[in-house]
C-alpha cells in the first residue's frame, strides 16, 4: 500500500509552510516543499542567464536540477550544485521568477515525478499549489489554506523587518497580488482547492488553531 500523503495547498504567505513543517515534525513524516523546486529552477535559470521565455531550456533545467535537501538544527536547507542556496531562493526576484517558470507546463511536467518520489513511509506532508489537485490526487488528507492578501503581505513584512530587510508594505502587497494572479489564472495546474480539500482561512485562526483542525482530520483519515 502507498504511504499516506497530507497535502497543504494555498497562496504564498498563507502559513502553509509553517503548518506543513509542524505537522511533519509531529507525525514523523517526510516533508516536501514543492515551491522550493520551482524556486531552485528559477535560480538556476537566473544564474545561467536563461531567458524566462525560453520554455524548452527552462524545462531542461527543471529536468536536470542537481539539488539536495539537507536537515540541520531542525532547519531544511536547499542545495543547488552542492551549494547552500536556502537564502538566495527566498529573494524577491527569485520569487517572481519562480512564479513565471511555474506557469510553463513543460517545467511542471519535468518536476512531477521528482515530487512523487518524496512519497515514502510512514508518510509525507507536501505543501504547494497543486499537491492535492495534480501531484497527489489520491492523498487521504487535503488542506487548502488561505488568508487575505493584506494579512499575507503584513506577515511577510514583519518577517523581513525581523531580518533587518527594509521593504515597503505596498510593494509587498503588489507582489503578492501579481503572484496570486499568475498562480490562479495559469492554464497548467492553477492554484485552486481540490474538490475534497478542507478549506481553512488563517486570517482569523492562528497557527495552533489551524494545526488542531488539521490534526483532527489526520486522525479521522489516516
Ligand atoms: O510556495 P512558494 O512561494 O515557495 O512557491 C514559489 C512559486 O512556485 C509560487 O509562486 C508558485 O508560482 C510556484 N509553485 C507552483 N506549484 C507548487 C508550488 C509552488 O506553481 N506546487
């Protein structure tokens, strides 16, 4: 029998990464941050000066990514060609490029099997945009986590401020809206809840509240 998968989809800043990590820790499951794969593809393309409109080359890059995920001190780091790029892939220009390359069907196809390969016993928590719809349609637990764009921009702002990065809240909100728009309106695996997903809004419930609801479902279904 196949290992159980818990899918957590939603827009950027909804808290899905945090919830996914807490769940994986709590259940002893493996974790797939699928957005990191798109970010790594984008970074590799930017590093190689590849035109973000060159779909064939981008798909080739995605299919041949030399990546590893390493866990140290309870933090997951991403390595590209052996180099730790965990910070680089979170830069705003990489985020924007990632959402562009993610709209290319050939790039998504190139990353599909790699994502499915993360499925292993005792289970997997996978976060992204299309985990429940396309990558793991048979997952027993599917969550779609949202929050208002304003709230998500504010969280990102606080996070960056905390790291000493100065940014404008308005710019962040604009970036978030642009990415939401691209993620929701693309033809290939657009951001949308699976029919059988539990939709939760983290604008009003805190992380613990969200975690409790997800755990209830996990105990019913797995
Ligand atoms: O989740 P994160 O913000 O790190 O994802 C980076 C980008 O990758 C997103 O803006 C989205 O366009 C894309 N993505 C995707 N499908 C996924 C995960 C991420 O299209 N499953």
